[in-house]
């Protein structure tokens, strides 16, 4: 147990990420507001569909705003709860808006003591019949958004396009991180092999690389499923998807190269050389080129970088352990492959 | 200084060898011309976007054919003889330099053939020539090194394609970007960064090749 504690730790952490990641509920969110497009100078009745919401529990204390920017917001005149998932809001849209634009987007904010605050960014678009910013400024009935409630439970954030698929953050992304850690350690072993030509180092590198490829394929598959739900297609010609396919080709070639040598010493030496050379080309492939071109992934082409707004503290509690857990599991799997190969060689030699 | 002299001497050897067996060079020239002609027959009208992609694809296949022989063609015994006579690093560098000049010639030829048949869409000639230069260097470095790896195996010509295509894709993408900019298909303010990036990828690969080659040639 003293020697093998890290294997158990890896399994426990991955199981923890499964349970926490799949069972923790999402925060209350707003699915849609209907109609999403209104005109100025009208009384508007918005039908708002909630997600994971309990509007009936907060009957009289439910409040709603249409927020224009950090200083200006409209409060709902009347809030009528239909059931747990549906609420009807009545707003008086003034005749003029304090902006020079024809169409202005508003963020819908709902606050309930039972669910906490929920937000629908750019949920309602208001079209102005005629533009008069100065008049809009003076006639603006401003309402302060204050005393928002917070739900006292462990929840994951609700994001409109992601919905429940936000949980894939704990599988898709950590698999990528773990894959990279495995590939880097394989390169370290290849370098070690070239320093003293120990057969075992090269076999370690090959075992780590094969688990890395497995993780790469899993990352690609989980990513494709996620892409189907959020971007609309399994393969969206996204630069990161393409680059990853190429990266897997590079490592596939590594195994073709290994298979084409009879002499084990020559095989070890030359595949170690190729492994180091290929890894050097993989870095621009996965980290530089995606940053230059437009990508649907976060952190590229003007999208927000990963970790700035996408992760909140409850997500971090699952996300970072999941990276460690998958890495430990991967190292364990690589150890098993390595030992199996050693035994195979020993059997063949006898 | 000794290394420099050796490189010059080996380069002269490579050029002389090429000149004596003209069939290799003329074969590749004919390859380029016939590919360009096939493209002309199949497309007839080539838009600048297509021109850009086709140019680099022709270059990719022509250069892999041109470079594959650098290590694969020479027999193991003769290579061992070279390594006894000269510094292995000098041999690798001379082959890279020789291949780079060959590919530069090849790219100029491809460019003139393609622009003769399908028109010349290049707007910024300086930038395009820079792309040609960096591309020849990058292709030559990658393919020469991969051919040194592939020469060690038995089925080397298949292995050459399998090993080198995925490895060269980052360079190829940067090149297509750069030449698209010189054709006027892309409006990018950060073209200097792209050039720097391409040059640094070339530099990293040549440095890595120099570090790793001593482990490669010994048998």
C-alpha cells in the first residue's frame, strides 16, 4: 500500500469527479423570454421559461429587471407566477431609450429568495421607433438592482448555450491536460533513453505515448459530442479539432515507425529521436496556430480565455482534481502496458 | 572553421552528384510541369484562392519527391564511409542546405509554370518570395531529417510519407497563410508575427535536428 497509494488516489479522484460532476445540480437559469423582440412605448408582457427554477416558492418576492448597462435598468411592473417553470412579467418600455442605437439589447434578471438570481444575457431586444437619446435620458425610470439573493447550495453555473453540457468540462478538458502531461513525460523518457541507451526508458516512453493517444481519442470524442450539442455538428472544421487530428496522426506514425524495425536497440533509438522531433512540431500545432486563426473554442479568435469567466469556484473543485485523477490513472495504465511488454519480451527470450 | 569548410566541400559534392545523374533533377522538373498541366486541364479557370492552395500542394508533393532520395538513396555502406570522412553534423547541414536550394529552384519553377498557365495573382512580390524562401527552408529541414529517420527502416519510401506529412502540416499552414496575405486574400495586421513564427519554427527544427542527428546516424 505504501508503494501503490497513488493508484488508489487516482481512482478515488476520478470517481469523485464522476459523482460530483454528474450529480451536482445546475443553478437556476432562464431558458428564454418570449417575445424576444419588442418596441418602445408599449406595455410588454414577457413569458419567461425557467430552468431548475421553483417560482411558486417565491410567489410574492419574485423580482425582475431589464438591465441595459451597469447603471440603467427597468423594473418589472407586475410579476405573475404561472407555475414553477413559467412566469409572466409586465414591463412598461418608455417611448425613448437613452441611446443613439436603433436596436438595444437588454439583459433579463430574475431574483427569487428560493433560487437566487438568474440572468439571461441579451434576452430582450428593444427597437426604437425614433431616436432621441437626450429625451430618453430625462424620461428614464431607473430602478436599482439591489439585494439580490444567493442560493445556499452547491451548484454549477447555468450558461445559456451550454446548459447541462457544462459538465463535460470535467471530462473533455482534463483528458486534454492529462494527454499533454503524458506526452511530455514520454518525451522526457525519450531524452533519458538517448542519454544512456537504457531499453526500459524507451519502453516507458512508448507506453506513455499509447495511453496519451487513448486520451487524445477520448478527448476528441467527448469534444465532438459536446460540439454536436453546442455548435450543431460533430465536426465543425474548428482549427483545434483539425490540429488535434493531425497531432494524433503524428503519434500514429510513431507507432508505425516502431513496428518497422526488427532490431530492438535500433527501434528504441530511432523512435526516441522521432518522438522528440515530432513533439517539437506538435507545440506550434496545438498552441500557436489555434491562437492565430478563428476558433469556436474558448481562448482563441477573440473568445474569452479559459478560466477567466468560465470556471467558478465549485467547478474548480471538480476540474483541477479531475486533471490530477486522469493523469494518475494514465500513468497507472502506462505502467501496466510497460510491465506487460517487459514480460512479453522475457517470454520470447526464453 | 573546419566544419564550414567541410560543409562547402560536401555541398560541392552534392551539386556535382546531381549534375552527373541529371535524370533525378529532370524527373522532378517534369513532375512539376505535368502536375501544373493536369491542374490547368481540370480547372481551366483558377481563382486566386485555389491558386494559393494548389501552389503549396504541388510544392509539398514535389519537394517530398525531391528530398526523399537525400538519405534513402545512398546505401548504408557508402553513408558509413561519409561519416568516417566528415563530421556527421556537416553532412546533415550540407544536405539541408543543398535541398533548400533545390527546393527554392523548384518553387521558382512551379511559380513560373503556374503563373504562365493560370495567371499570376501575387500582389506583394517581396512577401511572396520570403514565403518561398522560408518554405523551402522549412520543407528541406523537415524532409531531410525525416528521410534520415526513414532511411534506417526497410520500407523507407512509405515511411517517409507517413512520417513527414503530419510533421510538416504546421509549416504548410503558416506558409499558406503568409502567401494568401501576399496574394491579397487576407487582411492581417500581424503578418510580421507570422513571418517570425515561421522563421522560429524553422530554427527550432534545425536546432533539434542538429542535436538529434548524432544519435541517428550511428548503427
